[in-house]
């Protein structure tokens, strides 16, 4: 009997943490950051205290009470586990063989940060590299440090009463990643250098201690198979795990309407051939009847931008590299230059290390890099490198201001504070190619966004507008965002073609959606409960 325990991703979109146990062999399927639970207690200026280590996330129910799973350096509160041993889902987990990571979105990967560094993370090469690029170029808090972390040490500053404060040690420690789709030995020198970037400045001895080479996935205690699928971030995959009950398939996040739908179709076919015992399937968009395709986004984006006389700002998820390429194509068609941020350029450069279908920035005429107006005194190494390597591609606010009708600026809400330096002129357009607000906090941000646009005289396009508390995109401006998730009918198609004996919905607010339609097709649906175990 295989036991599946759902520590996250039940009645919530994201935060997947699924423990698969077959006798004494154990794997986690993703170990994501639980945004929904996190937002119940925290916001930008109220966060779990990094200095308190595991105490805050355990106390607030953000991490399951699994003693033995987490990094020892975060476990410095005296008697920490005494207070959690009577919790309903408390367990001692001595041996976990690995985490199978489906993709680099933090709601699937973020809490890997807490897991012992010696527990390997299995992923595709692209997922590992994107996760590292995001971490290098972002401000990952201690609870989102996926690829490497600064081990915590105990300190007691002068005058401090309790010597239990944790501070981050300077030397970073890399996590063990095992690559499932490529033999790491065949990755080029530049790719390996990227992976170890940030780990060689210390002394030779520290370097040895801190860096951890990429490994192949073949020594996993389970026979696992990795199936590339299409999602709104490159490198996404589904997993197959051969267990004593038969094959168990985990979908991760996926769709059938994207540019790479063929990947998902290939996955369905191969998974069906395994005649799986169980399929753990996402259900983000079960309530949607249709999808907007990438092709429609291209056509609608082109239509909107072709008629614009001034500056165009395009707002989309910067991790969605395919969307970025769609807007690059639109830039070419409209004779504009696509201005991306240095961190997006770093992501493109990283992906280019693994595949040639990504453009080389310095050779792409329609691509430039927008450099922030206000510099930091000592920019991070990755930023310095990209600014030097792509020196001829850098544009600044003044360049954009002087030739507004020649640019599409890839900005999101958080980049709007550059607008006072740019001063958008008449006829400027803000094209919104992302999802609508999902909670109150996002609604507040949307109101602010509208204020910014009004203040600078920018016309919104594809932007949700609030009417009687409901956020709707005007009818004639729809079709500018292709979701990363399959709609209800597509999800049923995926389940019906794979034909598992049992289907377990996760990553959904409406898991019961599957029950009736799949019963007609002879597939039994088992509904997981938060922290509960299903036997298959
Ligand atoms: Zn995702």
C-alpha cells in the first residue's frame, strides 16, 4: 500500500507538499510556499522572523510539524519540538529520499528552503537554472531560498539577554539538485559556471564545503520518470513514480492551450501507457470553460500596440519567458524595441545556456535592457556582469523619454516608480497581460495601478476595471492573457486520456469538480484532506 499525505495544496491554489511513502521509501512531490495561508497572517512589513528559524512557520501552521525533515541550523529554539509533538499532524520523519520538483514557481518550490540540504531535489535542468536565476536576481527571504542558503548561526550581540538569535552566516551553502532530463555531464562549462556562480569568491576550502555539483537523477531510490509539460514557466514537468501499488503520476501545473501544448499531449500519452494506479492532478481553472491561447495573446497584443502613438508599457509575468518572446515578436512587427529589465535579461541569458530557441540578447536587434535610474552603491555581481556584457544594449529613462513611440517597456506594477523619470507623453498605453486580482491585497494594488495610470495619462488596455466590487476586463479588450493552467474541459480530457484507476485533485479550490464527470468514465476520485493520508 502506498500512502499519500497532503500537507499543502488542498483547497488552495499552490503550496503543494505531498508526501509519498512506499514502505520505508519516501519522496515529497513539490514543497511549495503556501501563499494563501501566509497572507492570512503576513504582509510585506510583517513577515516570519528569519532570526527565529523554524519557530514562526511551524507555529503559524505554514510548515507541517515533521521533525527531522528541516535544516538543523534553523532549529535553535530550545525545546522547539516539545511544543509541536502534540499537534495533530506531528511526525518524526527520519528518512526522506528526495523532493520531486515540478517547476520553479515558488508556490511549488519555495519551502524547499527549509528542507535539510542533504535531501536531493529532482528537477529538469531548466527548472533548476530558473530557480537559481530567480534567487540570484531577487530578494529571496529566508523562507524562499531554494537553490542555496546562508546557514544560520547563533549570535549574542553585546547587551543582548538571550543568546538565541540566529543570523545568516556569510558562506552560502548550495542545495543538492539532481537533473532528470539531461545528463549534467553534458552541460557546457558556461552552464556549470552559472550553477556555481557565487560560490567561488571564498577561500578554496570554503568553496569545497559550500558548492555542490549537479547530479543525475538515476540513483533515486524510486524508479521515476520526468515528463515535460507546458505551463507558464519553462522547464515545467510532471512526474511518474513506480511504486509497489503501480505507477503514480503527479501532474504539477499544466495546460493544453499554450505554444508547447505538444509537450502536455506527449505526457498524456506516455502516462497512459504506464496504466497508472493514481493520477494526482491540478485543478486551478476547473471552473473555466475555455482558454485564451498564446496565438490570441499575440494577435490581440499586436492589434492594441500597432495603433498606439506613444510609449507602450507591457505588464506580464517576467518568469513567463514565452510571453516575453510573444511581445518581442510584437515589437518586431510594430518596429519598436522591447526594453526588458536586467533581471529578465539574466533569466534569458540563463535559459540560453540550456537551449538555443532563446535569443542571444546582444544579437537581437529589437531587444534592449532598461537600466534603473537610481543605482545602488554596490550592485550585485550578476547585475554588474549583465550590464557590462550587454553594454551596447542598455537604455535609460532619458532614451525612452526622447523616443517614446519606439519602445515597448516590460514593466510590472512594482516598476512604476520609474515613471517620474520617463514622463510618458500623450497617447501612451499600458497593456495588461496578466491575471486579474485574486484577493483584497491585489485589489488594493490594482486601485493603485489605476491611480498611477490616471496620474501619468496612460490609457489602460486589457486592464481589469472595478464595477460594484467586481473586477472585469472590458469586453473589447479581452484575450491578452493565456493562463498557465488548463480549463475544466481540458483537465477532464487529461484525466480521461490517462485513465488512472484513481484520481486525486490538488492545487484547486473546487476539487469536487472531478467527482461526477469522472465517475461516468469509471475513474474513482479520492478527495484529499489537509494533513490527511490517502492509501492507494
Ligand atoms: Zn505554476
